[in-house]
């Protein structure tokens, strides 16, 4: 019984972000939720950092770390997420890309926009964000 309770509590406090048809919702490690209306998003900042780590045998390993920061109209950071180098879909990148290129927000309820998001490749989105690493004019 205690194990089930611990697993449930852990699942309720996993940090995540969610895109709704009119907002980005973020839950932090403590389970607290915050939301930002899409109309209040002012822009984004995309960064790519080369990180190094040292192993016990004296070798150094390097890895790229990507992150995407969503900013408010006032230029304050609302959230920052790591973009992992895995096949996992991250819809924040395509959301920012379409907003920057087409001047509109993707509508997650619109079947055509869902299809568009489905076909946007991770590589293409990351390349776009790397070339256009900052936008503050939404």
C-alpha cells in the first residue's frame, strides 16, 4: 500500500509542460501549475551548449545540450525546457517556429495543425531554432 502511495505521489509531481488551444501549462517538481496564455508569449530563446564530463578513468566526454526558453511579453522567463536528443516529440519548438514564420499559433484542436505538427521533423525544428535562436517580437 505504501509503495502505491509513493508511486502515485511521484507521478503527480513529475514536471511537465502541456500545450492547450490557448495556453502553455507548466507543472514544476512540487506539483504547482502555472499557465501563460499564448497571447502573452513575447518570444523565445534557444540555446545550445557543449557540456563536458570527466570519467573516473581520466577521459572527458562532450555532449550537446539544447534548451528552449519561453518568454513573456515583458521579456521575463516563463519556462525553460531541455530538448533532449531523443525521438521524443517536443511540440514547443514547432509551436514557436510556426508563430515566428506564419504569425499565428498552432491550434492543437485543428486536425490540419495536428497533421502539420506530426510531420515537422525534430531535426528541421532544431535547425530552424539554431538559425533563429532568439525572437522577442511575438
